[in-house]
């Protein structure tokens, strides 16, 4: 089984450790944005945040 399929099965089941205040975004969405930023050339957390 490819890793991407295994990842997509277990990701929604993992607990979300973030605090319950503010706007809530799915963990899968946040990871997707982070991966896209790295693919686009970001090499630090500050660059990913921009």
C-alpha cells in the first residue's frame, strides 16, 4: 500500500492537540499548505508563514 494512501487513512483519525480557541482549520489542510510552500521553495518556518 503506498504511503500516501496510508497517510490519508490515518490522518483524520489522529487527535488534534491545539487549544480550543480561535479559528479551527483541519490538520490535513494545514499540512497541505505547508507541503505546498516547501515545494514552492520555502526553507524555514518564517518563509512558510509568509
